[in-house]
């Protein structure tokens, strides 16, 4: 009878160890998913992303101002070019 009880006890111990490993796997998976979520959240909404966005917006404004200044300069130079072209006696 004691042999049967020993076998039963071994079987129960195996099941308990399997349950412990199962819960450890679930816990590890949970930790990995939470960690990955935090990483993605930081990449999308973190300080570095905000800094990049603000820098790009300010650079866009600077480039737009530069474009307007170059358009005005181009208009002045074209006017000057056409005035000189009309004064050129060779043509």
C-alpha cells in the first residue's frame, strides 16, 4: 500500500512542478508583454519623439521663411535681368 502512496505522491509532485512552471511561463510572458508595451509607448509618445517633432516643426517654419525670402530675391533679380536685357544693344 505504501508503494501506491509513494507513486501517488510522486505523481502529485510532478503535477505541482508542472503547474509551477506553467505559472512561471505565464508570469514571464506577462512581464515581456508589459515591457514591450512600455517600450513602444516610449517610442511613440516619449520625450525623444516629442523633441524630434518639435525640432521638425521649427525647421519647417525656418525653411518656409527661407523659401519666401528666396522667392522675393528671385523676383528682384529677374526684374533686374529683364531690365538689363532690354538695355543690351547686341540683341
